[in-house]
C-alpha cells in the first residue's frame, strides 16, 4: 500500500480545509499517522493471507468449504476482514461455511458475556517469594521486556505456566470447554511486548496466540515480580504448554490512550512548576489509566481557578507545538547532571536509567547537561510508554483539582477522545446556561433546579465549570430575588383581598377565595384568618409551578361546634382536584393534580359549607 492515503492529504486539505480547519494543522503528523496505519493494515493483510493459506492447506483433500470457525478466528484474533476472506476463497474455488461462521460469532459473543474465572480473578494469581525461588532454581531467565516500547506484536516462547499455586507443563481448560468456570492462570514468556503495571501506569491487555492458531490466551493483567513478567488471564480455546511459541499482541486501543495520558503527566508536571512558579510541586503519586490520569503533588496553598486555566493552557500549548518525545537509557550519574531533571523523591532508579524528554533531544542535552535552557523542557526519569509527538495527545483538560492531605493536592485530567468529550459536554452546558437568560417564571425555576445537578456531576474542565458556575449563580440569584419579591407582593395582595372581603361582609360566616400566588402564598394568607373564631375560609389556587392545585382551609372554633370540620371540607375539594390532602378539624390542606378543575373545586367548596352551616 505504501503511502497512498498520505499522498492524498494535500488535496483533501486544499479542497476541504475551510470546512474542517483542524486538518490544516499538523499535516506532517497526519501523514505520519496515515502511513503508520497503512503499514499496520498491510501487515494485517500479509499475516492474514499466510494464515488463510495455512487454513486451506490443512483442509482435507476434495473439501471445498472453509470452516466458519477458522474464518471467524482470522477476524476475531487477527483482525483480517471477513469480506477479504470470502473474496480469496472465491478466487481459490472455495466457499465459506456461513452458517458455522454465524454460530461461532454468536458463540463468541455469548462466551464473552459469561463471568470469567468464577471466584478467582487475575488479581489472585501472583508470584510470591517461593514461586520466584522455584523459577530461579529451575533456571528460568528473567523476562526480556524491551519490545514493549516498539513492537505491537512479537513472537515469544512460553517458559512457565502458573495456576496460582503450582507450576504446570500444560493448561487445557478454556472458556470453550469450561464456559462457567474457566480457570485463570499466569504465563511467563522469554520476551514480551506487554507493559507490566509499574510507575503509576496501568498494565496492557491483549492476547497470546499460538502460531498455528490452535490456541488463544486472553491477557487480562500483567505484573512484574522480581524481573519475571506474569501475563494473567484465561484460555479462549485450545491449550497452552511450556515450549509453545506464541504471537504476543497487546490491545492497541487500550495502549494508545495510556501512552497519551502518561506523556500528559510529564507535561503537567512541567506546567505546574512554571505556572505556580515554585520548585515545591514535587510528585507524590500518579495513576495513568486509559480514561484519565491522576497526579498528586506537594503544594501548601490552594490553586486558584485562573492558575488551573493557565496550567491547562500551557499543556495545550505544548501539545499544539507537536514537540517530539525522546527516550533513551542514560547512565544514572550522567542523567543526574541534567539541569531541570525531574525525579520522584526517594525513588531508587536503575543504572542505566531511562530518560524521557519532551522537546529536547537527549543526545544534545547530554553534551551540555548544565545548560540553563534544559529547564524549559520536561525531562524526567521514566520507564513508561509515551507518544512520539505531543500532538498525539490532541487535547488536555483538567477535570478535577482537590486537596487530599495537608500539603498534598491532586489533579485529575483527560486527553484525546476523553478530553474532546469533556469539551463537547462543556459546550452543551454553556449553551443551556446561556438559554436561561431567555426564559422566566416556572420554566426558569425548573431549568435552574435541573442544571444544578448537571453542573455538579459534569466531567468538564475545572476552570470552565468555574466560569459556568459564575454565570449560573448570577442568574439563579437574580431569579430567587425576583421570585421572592413577586411572592411577597402576591401574598400582600391576597391578604389585602381577604381582609377587605371579610371587612365588607362582617355577617358572612364562610368565604372561598382563589389565590394564585403559589402554595406559600396560600399558607401565609391562611395564617391571617386562623385567629378569626367566627369565620371559615377556604383558599384554592395553583402552586409555584402552575402544574398543581394548592388548597387550604381554616375553620373558627364557633363554627367547629356547629359541625363544620376542615378535614371534611378539604375532602370535598380533593374529590374534584385529585391528589392528596390532610389535616385536622380546625385546619386542613391538600395538593391536587387537576388544575383545569379549580373553578369546579371552588363551587364544590361553597356548596359544602353552605350545606353544613344551615
């Protein structure tokens, strides 16, 4: 394939750059990625063709149907497109057993849904001192893990199979034969391209496949014990024994964001010192996962939102410059001479030690290690995996900044796709907050309550959330003040209306009023008439949202003695407006659902009291 798609890029940028301006940036990086992906796909094709030929060669003479299980395995394990398999089969005068292929596909999906390992998980299989002593006694060499920095796939030989208790020569129980209780075990190889969890970076996952495709081991966890890299997981099918040669391939889609997040911790570490203008910000811990990075550091003061903004901006500036990331082993004594070098205090480093530099060529650095300019680059001791250029990280967003102990602060951030998601969520929330300016009343009240919860849990940038909070709190404060004033005014008008009506009809014993100032207005007006021993008053109206009926009644002591009870009066109204009601003889209240029947409820209240006070 060569660089076919990379050669098309200039034309695409010319014709579509105005519509998609992001493709005009870092065209060299885009070409590099396209060439890398083409090369990867070419390797997939070459390997798939070889495996296809091996599959056909194993078929009995005179057979014209390729087993569907083999075709599914080519796709599921090696990523070889099924359409290409069908085309190659047709060209060879063969056909694919489609029914068996579909059964294998569904079977694989069903097996993947089943719980793997029963009560025993990959975390339970560990090499203790006795196991390591056994390996040393047997002369098993330490694992060569140098391929982890460069090779997506590598051939390796199985040196040991460990059940968690014993070393065995072979394991034949797979998820295909024991789907409900497949054993989890560990595999030691002579060499591996898998990254074992260390230095805060999480482990790789992936698979080990025998060269004849007869067996596949799913790697769920990778840990290192005294130089032995243990791949822990379960068999999908086949068997695995000591001496088998396998193709080890890690999950690229998991590795890529981990690389991005690890490089981002270095850039963040550098930006913290520059923005906070202190050497105090020493690393105290870190986590590098596929979905986020976590960085703990020493710092006595709280970090202002504007400082978070500047730290994030500096990180994104470095990403935008697409600085090359250099890595190589250097003697510990030479490495310690580098000006601006960062290392974890108290950590014991090997000699030679691996140095990772963002933007500064390590060979050039070692020529003049004390040069002041090296302090303007991120240079650290690190054994982790990293991006080749900072633009691979795409975007950096700080989503959390907190204090976790006295003098220790924590930053949680995301890069790549997770950062883009955070930006999309922020834009959506910003539009919703902006829309609050155009609404009012009950609708505004409902939206404010909804957005309160959304803002609390939103995984967006810390500074962006701070800015949104400022705008949101301003809108909310203005609304609450206006709402409070409006309710006070409504209550005042209602009180005056009731007082005037009672004063104008001193002989009238019972009154029914419509009050639309909300449930609080109804309650406050009701307090005014509670001391009127010779009057009975009913208030009916809508609540604050306008979607429910608020009603309350008060009956004076003299009218109680004549058989008028507030709870029975409220029951008559509740039968019309629905909902719930409660109370005592002298006072009762309720909340109904039938707003359209308020006039009917008022009439029912009048008729009830008229019948009782004959």
